[in-house]
């Protein structure tokens, strides 16, 4: 069986979530967005360094989760997407610890179905 990429899993999550919780008439209307924490572009080395330095200066954080969901009452959920065999980096584990220490929710998901199960257990 072919493994689905993190990017594809994330796209499936965002599409499902937007179609389920983010329509104009939804009450409450939730919000999901990605957190750019790197580049998947092929650039010359000097240009890559310049762009990454600028992104870092603008607040990019190593280990930041892939997605953030804004919930009613000022709450939020951080979502880290991994494949079936993917593992969190030390920086990602530290971001998870810090998020949870501050009272936030953080989930690691490996598929759209995994996301649905974990999200619904927290949201309903």
C-alpha cells in the first residue's frame, strides 16, 4: 500500500474542515489555517538563506505545528500532521509541551480519519 504524504493528509484535513465547520452560515464559524514553518521550494542556496532568515525574523518558529484551529471562547487547537511512520522532531515536541503548558490543545494526526476522531473528541 502506497503511503500518503503529509502534504496530502494536510490538504484533506483542511478541505474537510472548511466544508464542515467554516461555511458562512455555520454558527459558530470556526477557522483553520496553516502555519508556514519552512519552504518546499528549490532556490539557490544564497536565496534560500535570505528567505529563511526573513521568515525567521517575521516569527517563523522551528517545530511549529502544521495547522491551527480557532475555536469558540478564544480557545485553539494545534495540529501536527505526520505520515504513519513519521515522528515528531525534538523541536516539535517542545512546541507541544509549551502549548499544553499554556493551556492549549495539541494533537498529532496521521490521516483525515485520525484527525476527525481526535478533533471530535475535543470539540463535541
